[in-house]
């Protein structure tokens, strides 16, 4: 039996137990169906995509809910009173982290692990130390930022978020990546904000550093030429269909003079159908089916190409040849990269000194007793 941080009523516990039972039953049913074990749903028919997304989402949501319930069992028995949640377990200068906040961070970090794994003392201990180190860095950086008037602007945060999201083909892929990293969107957003704040601190610390010399710029270019190689790219439009019969019908329509973009909007099952089938610029190695399109001449349309995602008909709309960017063309980027590297080194050295100077309190007795339990 364990002592919870929060007093709860018997009726509430009964409701929780009932919900946990239902949630576990649903998870078992999903597990038997093994729906979420299908290959990646990119390019699949909307109905199959939706089924997979809903099942994966329900499974993950229920797992997260079950783990959220464990925040009620962040325990420390015996002499620790009911107000344990408000007790500071870490204090850096004047900023504190309460037992409740620490427990929530710990539960969040461990929420994807099973009941057996979260009892691994080595894993839990490493996670706790990582959380404490991260908190110290956050406080020290935030204090410096406050003292020097450094603020992450809303427009800069949104620009960084949009930059990251634009590297994914769609929002579903982006959300899946967050799920794979065990992050909620808000958690990730806060991490981005923290990272930008640290960059502002590093930039401020690096203001007195000398600019890179011409020799340093040249040496970096010569040592990293592969960074300045631009691969061949093609811009493609495609139609993805469920069956070979559908593909034959589309080929017949194309022979009659209809435009591929028009047919893509009407018949394609791929996400880019809303953009008239425009996939954009791709490099070799993106997908096997796209690699086959590199042999096509510009404005020509492929025969039907089969892939795990369906039957593709592809048109190459543009092409850029591979080339090596010259030192003069790369100079601005190299300077920015060298400056950023110097700023990071300066930041690391500064951080090490500031952590040594910081007044850090740790209640190791309480920290050791805080644990996460999963209830079934």
C-alpha cells in the first residue's frame, strides 16, 4: 500500500478503477487486432489511413491516460505528510522545484515505459538526475536572460516551430514524430522555447568574440565540401490509386488529353491530391518509387509504377542538376556556422562556471522516495 500526494475519496477511486478496467479492456482488444502494426500509412487510401490513425491514437491515448493516473501514486510513505507535494526538492538560487512538479516531470519522462521498466531503479535514478541537471541549466540561463533583457519573441517561436513542421510531409507525420519521441505538442513547444532562449544567451555571450578569419573560413570549406554539394532534384506531380484497374483508367484519360494535375485532384488517394498532386522537389533516396522518376525527361509522364502505397503515375515538372557550391557562395553560411560554434563553446564554458557558483539545494531523501507506479 502506498501514500499518495493527494487525498482522494473512495467514490473517486471506484470511478477511476472502473475507467482503468474499461481502458485496459480496450487496449487488449486493440492488441489482438494488431492494427497499429501495419506499415507506414503514407500514400494509403483515406479509409485505411483513418482506421490506422484512430487505432494508434486510441491506443496511445489510453496508455497516456493510464500513466497519467500514476501521478496519483507519486509516493513517499511514513513521516512525509499530505503537504509533501508542495515541499521543494530542488532549489537553484531562488527558484524552486516542488515534489509535485518533480513527480509530474518524472511521470512525463517515463510515461511510455511499462510497469516493469518503471521499477528499474537505475533507469529511474538516471532520469531523475537528468531532470535535475536540466532544471539547473534552465534556471541559470533564465536568470541571465532576465538580467540582460533577453526574451523569446512570439514571432521567433512561431517561425522556429513552422520551420521544423515544414520538414514533414504533413501534420500527421509531424504528430507521429512527437509521439515517437514521447512528447506532447506543448512539451515540445516548451523545449523549442528553451532552446531559443539558450541560443539568445549564447549569442549575447558571443558578442565580444572575434569574427572568423579568412583562413578559418577556407579551412572549414575544404574540410566540409560535402556540406556544400547540392544533389540533383526533380519536382514531381503524382496520382496514387488503389488498384491497377484504376491506374489503367487514368492512363486512358491522360491519352485523351486530360491534365494529370486535374485527375490527381479528382482521383488520387495521396495527401497531396489537394495540391493537384504536387509533391514538390525531391532528392534521390526519398522513396524508391520517386527514384524511378529520375529517368524521366521533364514534362513526361511515367507508366504505372507499383509501390507499397498503391499504383503511381508520375510527371516530372522540373529538374535541377547536382552542383558544388563555391567558397564565395558559401562564405556567408560558413561565417554564421563558425560564429554559432564559438557561441556554443562560450555558452558551455559560461554555463559550467555559473553552475559552480549557483546555490543548489537538493532534498535527496525525498527525491529518492518519489517513484512512479502503474496500476492495472
